[in-house]
C-alpha cells in the first residue's frame, strides 16, 4: 500500500511513522527549572547522531503553541539536560513520569526515583538508570508548529560499574544494560534476541564475486 503523506493528517502520519520506525530507544530526560526543581519524562523520538562533537537529539511534541511540556521549557531556560536510558527493572517508573503532570509536580517523587548530582550540568540524573548522558543544549530546531528537535552535546556519561567491561578500551557490556525499546503505542521490546553479523569489507565481497 502506498501512503502519500500530503493526503494524511499529522496524527495519521504520526501513526504511520511511529508504528514502523521501531523499536526506538527511549530518552528519559531529566531537567531542572530555575529554582532547581527536578523534572523527568520519556521521549522516544530519540537517537544519537555524532561523536565529534558527541551529539544526540530528541523531539518534543508540544501540547499547544504555548505549552512546550516542562522538559522543553526547562531545556530552553537552562540550556542543559540529562538523557537517562531505561532498563527493564525501571520501566514502570518511566511510565509514571510520562503522566501529564503540571510543572509543580516532581516526577522523581511520584515515581520513587533518586536524583543524583551531575558533574557538568545542574540538572540531576536518575540514579536508578544504568546509563546517563550529561548534555549541553546545542540548538533547538523547530519542526513545524508542534514539534521541536532538541540537539545536545554529550559532555560526559555515567555507566553502572558492572556494565563496563574494560574502561581503558571503552568496552560496555551492552546486554547487561537490559534496555527496553518502544514498539508502537504502548508496546515495548526487551533485548531478548540479539544476533551478530559483521560488515563485509569491500575487498572480501569483490573476491567472493570474482570466485563465484
Ligand atoms: C515511552 C514514551 C515515549 C514518549 N515519547 C515522546 C516523544 O518522543 N515526544 C513527546 O513529546 N512526548 C513523548 N512522550 C510523552 C511525554 O513523556 C509526556 O508528554 C510527558 O508528560 C512530558 O512530561 P514533561 O511535561 O514533564 O516534559 C512519550 C511517552 C512515553 C511513555
């Protein structure tokens, strides 16, 4: 079936995109407002894009033209944030932080999460998360009226000790992170079916073709 996006509403396009570009990693973004009050919320329009500078991004779907969600307001005002990753054991806490609370509600308290201090930014990280990235805002790219792509430079990262195989070689035990991804809607996936497939060097491919 062919879908010409010009014929579809934003909600229909969202459904088509978010049910096919999947599983998506979840950025569990923690921020603080000017008074230091913490905030946390998950964003699955998220990925990593570069290493020099190390850059990642997530997209916020604004509630209205003036309400950019608490995360968006805090990122704009403080120009920094933390992206925490979501493991199986804390996925229900993540879900609590997705509730549309007002800015006066501290999601750390509601979800029973522990704010831990960061080194490079004032926003807290989520202590229960096995990986956290301390980020400085690079730019906010408006995507139409209702979305903003937040790009951040990763200044530092925290990884739970037992998931680091060899710090000198930056080797992480990825399966040990037990991360979850978002499928479509309210469905998630676990890291349950990993397989290996090395990239084929062009020389090896050419040699194979010549021999065939
Ligand atoms: C797994 C998951 C992924 C989500 N991804 C996004 C997203 O990519 N963009 C978005 O605007 N909202 C997303 N949401 C909804 C926000 O988390 C929700 O609106 C939240 O209340 C925003 O909180 P805040 O106002 O404290 O920033 C997602 C929710 C869940 C459960």
